[in-house]
C-alpha cells in the first residue's frame, strides 16, 4: 500500500460538478494506492501511520491535533513507467480488492477518532488542494 500525503490548508474532491469530500482547514490530503499483493492486514498499519504522521505544523499529527484527512483512491500510484512511454498497471490491485482495502483504511481511521472525508472510489474526480509548505511525503506499508 502506498500513499502520497500532502499537508494542505484546504482540499476538496468533485465528481460530476458536486463536491463529494472536503476539508476546509489545515489537514492532510492522502492519495492512496493499493498493490495487487496487499492484504487486509495492511489497512490498520496504514491508518495508524497516516493518523500519527507528524508533518503538520510544529511536527504535530492528525491524532494530536484533530486535523482532518481527505482520502482519495489513486490506482495510478502503482503505474510502472520503466519501459516505454505508456504506464503498466499490473502492480495495481483489481478494483474489488482496492475498494475493500481503501474502505478498510477509512474505517480504521474513523475507529481511531479521525475526521475523514473521501472521494468516490472508481469515479473520475477533480481534486483541488492548497498545499501548505509545500510538504509532501510518500508513505508505504
């Protein structure tokens, strides 16, 4: 499982002209990709890492501050561009597995008391964010 995590002052996701998920205060925008070999055991590990990641101002975490997270499914994080000009998607999980693991991460975060908004799995989404810093990291489990 792989996540690109950006510290943001605000972010939202729009599907068909409608905002489906948003945070309007400092928090984290998380683009989350699931690998074909990932299992359900990775969901709680990723949720803990995201919730406790100390990249907010003054090295704080969402767990410590109550800052929100906006999670967006992003299978393209496992695109392989080493050969040719067209990415290969063979490492990305099939939609059925990816949706299950994405939902598990969201459930685990909410179980930890995190405030979580999401995009719509499988939809064509427009993601808008105002990066803070900018401060962006790659998290893998």
